């Protein structure tokens, strides 16, 4: 059965079609939530809430992107909302007023860190940088999409990515040299 047919059946409130879509996407969406939350229980909760929200608002799905991409955006937003509610921290600076220097594209580190080290280093970033770095590097969103998801300007997204990359590189270098 084609995905669009399943979605149309879900719009008609067909529970079997909803279950099929759930089974098709639950593992992938769980992986997305885990990359943000790092806690299996929290990730499961966010995935469940995301599917509920998706099925409640399935009429808003217009087929402009794949259902998976549409659902992934919901999972990412729910994950970020969960983290925000957990931490309740605000950015100190109004980053929209900051001038953004040209992005540095040098991501080289002398010794290659392991994937686990990179994950740990990303988790150590301040929240406002961690979200942008994760959305850009891990999830593959561009600055326009990140600005929509986080409700910040594209300039702020670029600034946070640049600063996050700088901190990430320093953290990884410190891990490599033990300082």
C-alpha cells in the first residue's frame, strides 16, 4: 500500500492505517528523539506524543514533503519543547542584533574522535548551541528550517552554529589532548 493511501485512510480516522504508519516510522522517530534527549523513557514519551499530535493534525499534512519528513519535524519540535520545559533557560543575548562573521568551514581535528566522543561533546554544548548544531549536523536541516523550528532568525541560527562549532572543536581537542 502506498504511503499517500495510508495517509488518506488516516485522515478518515482508520485505526489500522494509523497503526501501519506508526509501525513504519516509530523506530526511526525514536532514534531522532534519542539523539536529542538521550533518555529512552523520555524519547518514548516524545515519540508517542508526536504520533498523537500527528494523527490529530493529519488534515494539515498536504503532501508537500514526505510523511516521514513531516513527522520528523513534529518529533524534533516535541523533543526541543520537552528539553525547554525541563531546563527553562533563556539566552542572555539578543542574538539578532549580533553581527555574524563569515562562517568558518574548517572542521578538521588532528586526531579523529569517535562517534561517542562527538555525541558527548555535543551534549556538553550550551542548549542554544546544542540544538542548532544537532539540527544542522545530525538531522541535516538548513538554516531556514532551523529558524522555523526554533523560532529564531536565520542570522541567529548561523551565529549559534558558528559558536557551537567553535566550542565543539575545542571540547574535542581537549578530549584528544587531555587538557
